[in-house]
């Protein structure tokens, strides 16, 4: 979650940064994401949070990309 500054907070759309969530560990380092803020009228994420890479909805994709990268690295080490 520390990858970016909260744009919703920076733009004054919200008073505080969103609640953090620990989604997975990368080589023992916790990977934090943000739950974001929901529009009370539509019950959907506000647009700023939808576009933020630190939103928890991107956690699974980041995990899968990292696992694929690790698998490729292990295959390269084993073939060498």
C-alpha cells in the first residue's frame, strides 16, 4: 500500500486514507492494499479508488503475476 500516495485523500475527496488490508506475502514481505472508499449513493468504489493500483481488487492479479514470474525464474535456474 505504500507504493503510492492516496489520491482520494490528496484531492480532498476523503478525510483519511482508506483502511489497509494485508493480502499476501512476497518473499516474507507483507503486501498491503487498500479497501478504498465507496460512494454511499451507488455502493460502488469512488472513481479515484477504482483507478488506484493499491486497491485490494488488484491484489489477486499482482499475486498471480508474481507467482508466474517466480515460476519462470525457477525454470530458468533449473535449466541452467
